[in-house]
């Protein structure tokens, strides 16, 4: 029978193993049996990990608690449970006693020290801002000097004279002149 099983997929072999066992099995045991049937090396972690992932994510299997897995068709009551449903608190009384014995003390808490630290932090922050402000001012001066350099404006149009200088002066701006220039420009491209 192992000869025929060897040809099947690992997940299908795991299903057959669980059907034959008639009870939930630990996942380690399922994997061990599949590895033996498929003659996979125990060091082939990639295939073993893939089998583990297939079992835990497959819709055919269900977790039964205590590291045991079974077929979902035999465990209808477990279909909608997750792993947390199987967590049991042991020695619950010990946990409560440990919490009751522990007392919190705030003797080291001093409001004045905290306020002094906040004032010092604020002063340090203000000094840092002043240094940044000076650095920014210098950078703006350099940028302004660069922008104020006059560059000759040359047209990229082939049919325009290179001798024409275009000057933009905010004081001499006339909206009618602008509209007329734009109309001529649009007409030129409509042709």
C-alpha cells in the first residue's frame, strides 16, 4: 500500500493517515508518517515546512487542541474554533495571589524634578531653533543673490528674431496688450 501512497501529494497522504487512525494525531506524528511514506529526508526542511503549512491552512483539517489535528468531517463542533479556544488557565488562584502581594510605590516620584527637566528641555529647544534660524537666514541670502543675477532671455522659436528682448516689468503691465499678444500667438498656431 505504501507504494501507491508514495505517488500521492503529501497533503493527501496526511488525509489518508488521519482517516485510518480514526482519532486525532499530533502534527509531528502526521508529518513523520508522511515523510516515511514519501521517503523524504528529515533534513529537507522546505518540504516538511510546506507540509506543515498545508495541514494548518487546509480546509480538510481542524485543530483539536494539545497539538492534535483531525479531519474536519469528524469534528463539526470544532470548525469555527481557533487556537485560543483550547487555552486553559491552570493554577488561576496562584496568579491572583501574586498580583495582590505586589504593591506599587511612588516614593521616587518628584514633581519638581520633572518640571525642572521640562524647563531645561525647552531652553535647549529654543537654542537649537536659534541656530537653525541663523543657518536658514544665510541660505536665503545666498539663494537671493543667485536669483538676482540677470540672464539673457533667448527665444527657442526658429522664426523669431534673436535680437528681440523680452522684458517683464510688473509696473508696465497692461492687460489689453497682454490679451492682444496672446490672440496673435493663438492665431499663429491655428493656421
